[in-house]
C-alpha cells in the first residue's frame, strides 16, 4: 500500500497512517524519505517513528543534487535501518542500500561497486567484446558511439552515473553550471539519427550542406552538428591513447567536454 506522501509533519495524515496499519496489518512497513528535503525529511521521519512502528527506510531521489546526507540523520532519529535507495521512478532503479557506498558518495569519493554492478547488468558482454575489437582496429564509428550512448542511458541519469565515478566532484559542479544533463544526450542522439549510414561511418564527409541538412533534421543548428563531430574526433583520439596504454583521468576527459561545450 502506497500511502499519501507529505513533505511536512501533518497530524491528520499521521493518524490516517495509524488507522491504515491497524486495518491492513502489513507484514512490513517502510518510510520513503526524499533525500533532497533535508531537515524536513528528518522531522517527518521523527514524527513517523513516534506515531507507528516500522521496519526500515527507503531513500528516494538519490539521482538529484543531494548526496544522501539526510540518510545519516534519518537513521539517527529513528534507529531504523535504511533498506533501499532509488535513483528514479522505474522498478529497476530501486536498489539495496549499502551504507559503506553511501559514505563514499557523501565524501565525494564515488561509488565504484554500484557503477560496476549497473554496468554488468546493462552492458551486453558480446557488444563489449565487439567494441574492443573495433577499438583495436581503429574502426569506431558514430553507430558504435550511439550504441554506447544508449547503454549508458540504461544505467540511469547522467548525473547519477557520473556521481559514482571517483574524483568527479569538481566536474559535477561544472556539469551543473554548464546545464549539461540528459537532454544533452537526447540532442546528440537526434543529431546522429539524422545522418545517413555513410555519414555515421565516416563523419569526415560531413561539411557545408550536409551539416545544414542534419541540423534541420535533428531540430538543432549547424554549430551543434559541428561540435558533435569535433567531440567524436576527440573521442577517437582518446581511444588511441587507451589502446597505447595512456589513459586520461575521467575528470580530465569531462573537463575537455565541458570546455568544448562552452566554445559553442
């Protein structure tokens, strides 16, 4: 039973909760706490604990700006374990809560284990092997880039995925200031899908009239198309560095992307 939510203490709703529990006799009761509401979440949790017995806490909106510091306060005032965390509204975005991983997020150290688990769940092994072969042969195309883009999106919101990577604190602030979010990925996908198969295989042919046609088809502009091809060229250079054992840091890569965005 999903009862009515509340952002502030409301005695009528608390009385309603007690009555619902009395009539339905649930096996387990969870308190859903919005990770972004701060002190209000703590006040509601404290009142909830005083009104009725429950089994644990579900932290929501961990894909937002909040790192989850409210989790510590809620646990302290209720004495109940945090059992689940969610980064979205879909069922596959609900996951078991790991205190050690949340501590790393709060400290800005990322959450590598959760990132690996998401990658193992969403990324097909055969696709990864095929990508590896193409990288070794320097055959990475915009079709491959689009496929990787879609796989990354399956892992959750962009800010959530990047937040799991260590050393991304400064870059995350830059992302917010530059207004880079999942809508940016929508635009990249639209631009690539507006290209012909030949253009996706060899973006070097995209010039003049081709750029204008792609911009019109994707609802963007010529500069955005030009920027995408530049970013793709930069990515191919990075792939060559990786193949030769020279791997740039994730934050350095992100800073390069943000700098390119500002020049548009």
